[in-house]
């Protein structure tokens, strides 16, 4: 909690905004997520912008408290319930994906690497594909209620500063051009280009591949995740 207080103080100091609040949240625990959502809803505040940014990356094989492979459980399942906070407002949800999505589609037969060899980057890629598909499904199912979601890739750290790297996240959250639009994969403060294959995207460090925005896969993953969440 001391770290949270320090973060709030740092943000207030750099922005001049004294109305900064922090809350404890463990994305690898559905119990913690449920408590976080409950606490926020009790405040009866509208939520206009939600940015799902936190992630684990390329770590050794581990499992969350609920039995999900750590990267998939933290990066995707951990963010799944949070859009409920925006359920009654005109809101935007931004999911931070990654070019690493090109490494893996969703392996429904063994998402949690129980029966296949674990590869930390394949795992990370699968979780980033899930982030993008989450935006597709969320927009498909809730756009009529005023909720629109987009995802975007990570910037090349070799050629962009942290501020430049964050620019697409901010653009996705506030840009007038995205009013009433969702389900897109964004990049460099614009709509990313669909690449034919893994090699084209990886070589150019730009774009996305089709499995990251496939609507049928997105709805399948959404429904499966609902089953998991109901058990928590």
C-alpha cells in the first residue's frame, strides 16, 4: 500500500491533479478482481475510460491462484471482468496487446500448457491475441450500450521514447476519430495494417495478423471465459 501512495503522490506532483486514487488489485487472483470490482461499483461512479495495461511477459511456467497459466491468466483473464465497471456509461476500453500476438492463436485444446511443451513467448503471444480478441468481442456484444473497445500493439522500444510509446494508448482513449468505433487493432495513433502472415508483421515490426481480430474466435473465447468466471 505504501507503493500505491507513492505512485499517487508522484502523479499528483507531475500533473498538479490532487484527485488521484489508488486501489489494491492482483490480476492473478479472481477473488482480488471481484473485490476490486465490487468496491468500485459501490462508489456509484461512471467510468468513461478503462485502460487494460498491466501484464506479465515471457516468464517461466507458473500458474495463477485459479489455475490459469500465469501469462494468460494475468494478461487476459485478469482484465476480463473490469469492463463491467463501464457497463452503464458511454465508455472506451483500451486493451494493450502486442506484436507478439503473431506468435500464437488461441489453442483452445490446451490454453494452459498442461499437455504441450511450454514456450514463454508462445504463451505471451497467446495472451496478447486474447487481449485483441477481447476488444473485438466486447464491441460486438456491448456497442449498443455505448461501450467500445480497441486494442493496440506495442511500440518498438529501439526507436520510440516512453512518451511516444504511450501515445497510441492515449489516442485510443480520447481521439474523436474513434467515437463509436471498436474492435480495431491500432498502431502509431492510427488503424494498423493487416499483414498476410507472421513473417510480414514480424519483419516490419508493424501490423497485425487475422487471428487477432477474428470475430468467431473472439466470441468463442468470450463464452469460454464467462464459464471460467462463473466458477470463481
